[in-house]
């Protein structure tokens, strides 16, 4: 577990070496899926909290033709597929 988080954080500090190490192993697909699941979970949780708080984008016009009041509620379900 320690090497999991070590590799995760080293992608920010030493990306080339870290990705070469990950690609040399046999389980790079499983690890890659787990690594992308972390930001997906964090962003989904953020959108859930924004929906609960009745948040709406106020500074920018959303690029999707979705009403501003429902933007974060709908985006919760579109986030994971768009990141994958």
C-alpha cells in the first residue's frame, strides 16, 4: 500500500521515471484504473456536495446546454464516463 501512494504522488514530482516503472510491471492496467478512480471519486464527491448546497456556476456559462441550476446535479453522472 505504501508503494501505491508513493507511485501516485511521484507522478507529480518525477513523472517520466514513475510511468516507466509502472509500465514495466505486469499490472499496469489495474493500477491505472485505480489511479484514475481517485480523482473520479473526489470530483464526484465535490459535485454531490455542490448539488446538496444548490450550487450553480455563476462566473462562466457552461459549455453544455444544461440549465445552470441543474448543472452540477447532471454533471455527477457525466463525470466518470468523460474521464475514462
